[in-house]
C-alpha cells in the first residue's frame, strides 16, 4: 500500500465517531489558541494606553519673567490631558502617592510648585533646572513603568525644547539689541573720530591762536599799563570837571534866582518883542532883496536922467544964442541928478560888490527871524525852560561827581587789571605749551578713535541681527537641534503585525506537536506489513502535514479577516507557511519516532530553544552568548526572518534562504524518521518493555 493511501486511512480514522471528529476539530483550532488569541490580546496595546489610569499632580505656582507670565505647569498639564498617552487624572499629591501604592494608579507625574520659577530662571543670572517628579510601582505592572519612561522622556524633551526656545529667543533678541547698540556705538565712534579730527585741527589752531594770544597778552599788559596811566589823568580831569560843574551849577542857580522872577513876570512882553524883531527882520530881508534887484536899474536910470539933463543944459544954456532964464535952476537940477546918479552907481556898486555879504546878512536875518519867532513861541514857557535847564545843570553836576568817583575806581581797577594782564600773559604762555602737548595727544587719539570705529563696524558686522522670522527659525533649530528623520521602509502598522512572524510559527509548532499526540509518528499497519522505511516515514508525516495545511489556512483566515493582519505578499506568506508546517511536522515526527515518549519532552525543549534564540521579540544580540550561538542553526530563526519580509515587505533573500533551510530540515527529518522506522522493524526487549510510556 502506498504512503498517500496510508495517510488517507490514518485521517479517515478521525471520522469514526464523535470524539475523533472533535479531536480533529481541536487539532485544527489549536493553533488559533496560540496564534490568534495571543496576537489578539496585544494586537495594538499602544493604541489603548488612554485606558491606563495615571495620576497627574500640578502644584506649579507660575512665575513672571521679563514682564511675561509663565505657567509651564499648566501648559504641560493641558498638553498631557489632550494627548492619548494614559488616562490622566488630576489629583492631589497625597492621593497620587496613595493611589500608586495601592494600585489605583499605575504611576504619577508631579509638577512641583517652583517649576515655572526654575524655567523662568534661564533668562536671569542664576539659571536652575526644572524637575518633573515621576513615581512608579513595578509591583503594579513592570511594562507600564517602561512605557512611562518613554512617554515622560517625550514630555521632558517637549518641555525642555519649549523652555530652550523661549531662552534662545531672548538670546537672539539680545543679539539684535547688541547689534543695534554696536551699530550705534560704531556710528558714535565715527562721530567721535570726526570730532577728534576736528579737535586735533582745533588744537593746532588753538596752539597758533595761543601764540597770537601770547603776543596779544603782552600788548594787553602794555596797553593796560598805558591805560592805567591815562586813567590817572582821567581821574584828575574828571575831578576838575566835577569842580567846574559845581561852580556852573552854583552860578546857574544864582542866575535862576535873579532872572527867574523877571521871566515869569515879563513872558508876554518878551514874546511881543520877539515877534516884532521877527517881523522887522523879515521886512529887512524883503528890502534887501528889492535893493539888490532895483539898485542896478535905478543907477542906470539915474545915469540916463543925468545925461538927459546935461544935454538939455548944454543945448539951452551953453550952445543957445540966448540962454534960457531957467538955466541956473536947470544947472542945479543937472548937478543934483548927477549927484543922484553917482549915489545910485555907488549903491549899485555896493550891492554888486557885496552880494555875498548881503546873502550872509540875509541868512543872519533869517536866523534872527526864526529864533525870534521861536522865542516868541517859547516866551510863555521861558520860566519853565529855565527851571528845566537849571535841573539839567544840577543833574550834570551830580553826573560829573559820579564820573569823578567812577574814574577814581577805574584808576584803581586798572591797577588791578594791569597786574592781572601780567599774570594773564604768563598763563597764556603756559596754555600755549599745554596746547602744543594737547595737539600731539589728540593726534594719537585720532588714530585710536579711527581704529575703534573700524573695530566696532567689524564687530557689528559679525554680530547677527535677525528679524522675527529669522529669529523664530533659528530658535526652532537650536531649541531642537537634532531631529530624528525616520524613514521606515516597511512599517508594521501595529504591535500585533510586528509580532505575527514570531507567534505564527509558534502556533504551527504546537499544532504539529499536539497532532502527533493523536497520530502515530509511524503507521503501525505499515510497520506490521514490513513496508519500506521511506513509505512508513511518509505515511506518518503526510497526515500531520495535511492537518498543518488546514491549520495554516484557518489561522491565516482568522488573522487576516478577523484581526486585520495585512500582508505585503499574501500568497507567498501562505505558501511559505505550508512549507513551515511540513518542516515542523517532519521534525516533531522524527523526535517522537526516534525517542518515543521522551521525544515529546524533546519536542517541547526544542520549541523553548527556538523561541529563545529566534530573535522574535528583542534582537538576538541582546541575549546571552548561548542563544546567539544557537540562533543560526534552528529552523524557527529563518522562519521568523522570512515571515517579516513576506508580511511587512522587503527583499526576498531571507525567504529563499529559509526555504532552503526548511527543505533541508524536512528532508533530513524524514530520512531520520525512515532510519528510525527501519530500526523499529526489529523487536527488542526495550520495545517489549519500554522504560517510559505516555
């Protein structure tokens, strides 16, 4: 009978009766207890952390820094309550301590009262570190404590980053302030340099001016000496003037005493007389004008009349035959007219020859007329004018006395000024020497100020000046300078998917192990019939391999459609698991066929060795050297690595390696089982009386 038929007969045996059928169903469902149930129990534990009750204690009192209110504790509390990490319950410190102790809370986070103050101290002179207090209790749950360290590490980094951001923002603001002040200082240094340059030029001018001042101070000293001498003369002269004004005042006052009453009683007569003089002077001016105008004409007419009379006398008296009886009177008349003509000529000559004198006389008469009229106008006030003149003379006398006293003081002051001028001349000499030294010092100072201005400009160029956008960008980078740019090439969506490559082979190994508890590793009928060793081995292996295929289909269906397992290569994963169950069936068969009842213990022991050395949870490098040594040589190691690539994606190199390894283990295990079958065909005392039976 061939091996497949023997395998079919072995499986058909499970259809005889209710209990065998139930046993077959149990064989098919058993891997689900290990695979599906285990994976289901922690399929996505991190997605349900918000169900874990933890205590939150916020004792922060807040603080003020640079006029801004800081409530770091409230910010952290709000951020935690909005997060999905844990079920945060805000309680008192005492309740939190008691709750962590008795298991009400898995852990507690306390924000101390001085937390904001310590955070704000980063901008002051004595910065302090703010500390968040975490209380855990591994007696409640060890894993929660491990998770909390990761969560609180993120909280600490977020708080530190926010604090650093605030601190660095102030630094960048300070950079901008320093830059601005340095620019102002550089501009001031430019102005200082320019001012010192001007001061240097001014010091040279000062030195030159002081040289001239020295010469001038010498002249001043000499001039003050002469002035002092003149002041002495002025003192004497002013004293004499004061004496003269006193004498004048005395005479004026005496005259006022005599003439004052006369003027008061004769003001009208003086006014009338003055008007008469003015009128007379005016008439004389008119007569003089008429004389100057008519005298030449009158002289001409007188000459003509004289000539006419002379001609008439000659014709009637001298040339006539008979003289006219009137000749004597005519002769007298001719002589009188000749005299008048002579007088007229003299008057005309007088007027013509003394025209300038007549003009002067006319001016004097005009002045006399003007003054007389002025006197006539002032006549009613002559007594008042006299009183005013007397008052003015008295004031002149008093002023002259003061001038004399002032001249005396001036003489004394100029004596002091003369001494001061000599001292000034000496001081100007010392100033000139100092100005020369100042000019040299300012020259050096100008060089230094120019170097200072250049240095400040270079320093301002090296000090950053950031605007708000640049400051925010740099603050963000420096507050969190190193970021993890993660690129997960083949990301597992959840915890269960990540551990599926570990629990699936575990469940298939258990399925094969239990299957060989119900199915004989070597077909007894074939052994009794003396069939070939290979036929016996295959007849015992094929039923369990077939059951393993059914287990695989059931397990993967539940994982895929029940739990939501997503596989990058679904068909490849299922096909590979068929090879896995075939290999595991061959290994378990051999151990049971070769060692009998003890083989079941070896199957369990081999399972433990594979689980601990396969690297299904932590990297195998973190395990002791013993497990690292076993790691490459056990089939589950290669199964786990291959399933990771088939489920999550990636290169297929480990898959092909695993297929080769599993095929080798399967063939080797079947060969060893065939060898064991050959040995079992020979009866020995050990077979008749086994030392151990299960």
